[in-house]
C-alpha cells in the first residue's frame, strides 16, 4: 500500500524531494530506560538481547504481571503503537498522551497524522497482526532514506504483486531489517510473535544490527549489458536491448526500461521524463498524477497515462548511481499476469 503517494506541484511539477527536516534523526535511538529482566525471557534465548534493546529504547514494554510474553501474538494495536513510537523518537516529537480510549488510540491518531496508517485501513486493532501488516507499518515509521539498501533481493518465494505490502516487504529486506526464515520464505500471512517483533524493531532503529541476506536469482533472467538490472522475460515474449534501452513485448503488452547515470534528483528525473513525453506526443493524457511511490522497495516517482489505446504505468526509480525509468503498457482488458510477473522479477543492482 502506498501511504506517501501525493501529487507533485501541479503548475510546473518542480518541487524537490529534499525538504528541510527538523527530525532528531537516528541518533535519537539510544538507551533511555533502565532494563529489568523479565522472568519469561531467558538469558540464553535468541531474542533476549533484542528484548533488552527495544525496552531500553522505549519501543516496547512488558505486559501485565511483569512478563514480556515473547511467544504472544502481536496485535494490530501493538504494531501501530510500536511504529508510532519509532517515528516519534526519530522526529523528536513524542506520541501524545491524552486520555484516549482504547489504549492504542493516541498511537493510531499519531500514525494517521504521520502517514504510517491510512484512515479506515484497519477496523479491529485487537486482531492479530500478520507479518505483512507489520512490514507495512514499520516501513513507514522511518523515512526511506534511513533504510539504506544493503541487500540485492531478486526474489522472495512467497511475495508477489498480490501480497499485501509487497513493496514495503522488499524495502525492509533490502535494508536488512527483515530476513525471513531459513527456507528463504517471508510467510506474509502468518501472525508474528512479540519476540520476532523485538528483533525487527531493533534492526529498524539500530542500523548496525541490520543483516545481510544472500540474494536469490532467476533461472531464466536477462541482465542489462551494464549490469544495472536483471529481469525474467515471460516465455514467448520478444525482447531486445538497444544501448541502455530494453524492450520486451508479448500479448499486446510491453515494457520499456531505460537507464542513465544519476545526475538529477528523483523528482527532477521524473519531471524531465514527463516533459519529454509531452514534447514527443504534443501532450499527455495523465490518468494518475505524478507522486512519490515505492517500486519493489525502491524510492520512485510514478504516474499513469493513456496513448493510442494503451494504458501506461511509469516508474522512475533511483539507485545509488543510476536512474531507471520503467514504462509498462497494456491494452484495455489485457491479461496483466505475465507483465506483473516480469515486474516481480525486476532486480536493480546496488
């Protein structure tokens, strides 16, 4: 789910992604609470160090009876509260503590204000949080710029375009906040226990604790000549490279991927691309206004337009050294399965 998608300036689309911030920043995540060991957290438990750290950082508390309940299922109310606390510490602006009921309402209100939540997204905050829910909330607790990419994840066996919070999951994997299980699965629909939440929160708040993950690859992937990215082309599709431009087409659908050295900010690159389309076509029929987005966990600007009976979805994606423009096109009523599958395999090099 895209929680920060918002239109760029309508007049000239000339706004900057770099906005002066008064945030306290990552240095705010330092121990501030004295830790008293919990009777149900053994010193030898794998999660014991994480429990101590999140308590000292003020991101999690124990439960009634003086226990931590490491195997207890995380609720949506708890997950929202943890995300809100993380955001508040980073911003240096504590979550309000007005006398609201139920107990998690202050955190919900703060999360709505900060864009961590969208209004009406959840109806029952006492329900168990899935692992996808947790990723979708935690990913928006910090700016994407604080989730520096340290992994190149080509594929997650159980995460695709139909998975809730897929982009957020990839963002946190790329940043080393999520690692999945030993089999390489994320299990997005499973519930999450409090011990696992403590480990993930620690990696979110303390970059030095983030994990490198071995990238998975595709058996039939094609890689750009400059090594900037690789994708899996659906069987039966025609594909070719022409310099820094890759095209693949089949079943009336088409994808064009263009790369260039990163010489502009993300929004400047998006504006330049849109200006080029306007000049080439004498105007563009926008169906979706340009806005900030996530594309497989990467910072992007996206917009949509229609041309000659084809609907286009454009993503301008930034990487450390490269700007990549991905243009997906399909006819009305087209079967997008293969096209979305190709995009699910998109793997931009670091």
